[in-house]
């Protein structure tokens, strides 16, 4: 990089003829030692004859080089493996770093994860969306790669700001695990959840209402629609999706039930499992119809959680599997950190906030 800077300064490549109007020339190099977080690094600072070259990478008088750690963490967050990071640093910067160094740098992120996972939360969240990702992680006991579930909780604050509350790797799914997650949220300061949006996970609604008795548990409509379309032939998906829309866009729960009956009459012959699946989840579907369209849109579209999942999947897609849960946690946390750097306010929140203030009154305004 220093050589490239000098080439730009002089206007000609090393080993090539200088321009006729360029009297300045290369003039060897001088040795210099830079101090960094992992010891000293000897470098050769290139010089020119008239002393007009001032490098930007390592400025005159500079004795310390910073930023390599940030570069390593940034590359790791982008989904590169340790081997990829080593190759990139050597190709681009000419730096030869050991796998141990890269591991130490990225392991430092775990301290940040622990602080983030235990930080204090808001007293009340109008909406919390719970979602799951499947990640391949090598099991510590069996040493076999297993498809483990990583759960993420995305909250929306009173002011409409999206905030990832935490992430959990499920050792075993079930009511006990869900209750431990709810208890953790309570211990970190959450006293009330107005609407909890879940993906029909067994035992989850009971765990939520045990910890937060007044919470309204709502099945994620997007996930319910997707599960329905997964059993459809490709040529029927558009028509089935249009008929399902009549159900969840109905103005009342009674009219939605009527639309579900009509859907079953039309499609039961080809897709007998769809209507029963909606009926099994109906108690967590019907709260949706009590809400104003401003709130319904936020719950239904779940754009926030979908965009978060896209960021996470982009980071983990290059990994076949993770050697440990800590390795998966590091990468997913870094993806979440990048996600939260973007716009965090829910669109058109003002209208939804007014509806929350009316519908939930004292709980929202406390």
C-alpha cells in the first residue's frame, strides 16, 4: 500500500521510466517499527529524492497502527472464514496474521455480546416479535453437526424504534425453554408486552402469558400464509394466496371465520391440511382483528424482522456449519449490530402509536 501511494505521488510505476517532466525519483526506504495491539511490526517506509512524499497509511512520526482489529471483525461479520480473512489481509494489505490472532480478535466480541445480552431493557414494549433461524452447529457432546434453532426477539419501543432484545440458541425447545427466555426479559426490566407475535411455536403462548399475563399473543400471519403455500402446487399458489388474503384482511373475526369456511369448501379437495392448520391456530389469529389497520399492518408485514433475518442470513450463508455455539453467536450478533446501524424507526408509527394509546390506555401511557 505504501508502494502504491508512492507510485501515485511520482506518477510512474516502480521499474518503469519516469515521465520526462518528473525529476523526482524513488530513493530506497527506511526501517520503522510500528506498535500495535499484538506487538511490534517492522515495516519499510519508501522514500523519494526530494522528500515531498507523505504517506497516508503510516504518517510521518506515527509509531502505532490501529484499525486492523476492526478490519478483522468487519470481515468476520461479512461471513468470511478465518482462512478467508487471512488470505484477504495478505492479498490486500500484505499482512500475514495467524489463525490464533484472528480467533483472539473475534473472541473479544463475546464480551460485547455478554454486555449486550444482559443490558437493561424498556419497561414496556408495544410489540415484540419472536422469530427463529435454523443454523448448523457442531454439538459439543456428540461432535455431530445439528440443525439448531437460534431465536431472536425484536421489540418496538413506545417511540417506534426497533430494538433487538436478545438472541438465544435453543438446546431443547419447549415450554421450559420459552419460560426461561421470558424470565430473562423480566429480569432485565421488561414489565409489560402489549402484543407478542410468534410463529405458532408449541408451548410459547403459554410461556408468554405466564410471565406477562396481560400480553396479547398473536400468531404471525406471514408465517401462517407461508406454511399454507408450502403445501400448494406452484400453479395454484397465486389463487390460494388471494383466497387466504380474504381471511386475514376481513374487518371482523366473524367475517374472517366465514371466509375460512369458504376457503375450506373451495380448496379442501386439493389441500385438505390448510384450513385445519388455521383453525388450530385460530385463538392466536383472532386477536389480529381487534386492531386498527395501522397496527395490523405492522403485525402482518413484519418488515422489521424480515429485514433483520435477511441481514443475518447474508452473513451465515457462506458457512457450512459453525464449530461451536459461541462462533454462531459471534457472527449473528455482528449481523444484528450492522442491522441496528440502519434506519430503526418503524414506518408510519405515529398512527399506530395513537391507536395503542387509545386501545391500551394506562398500560401504554404508564
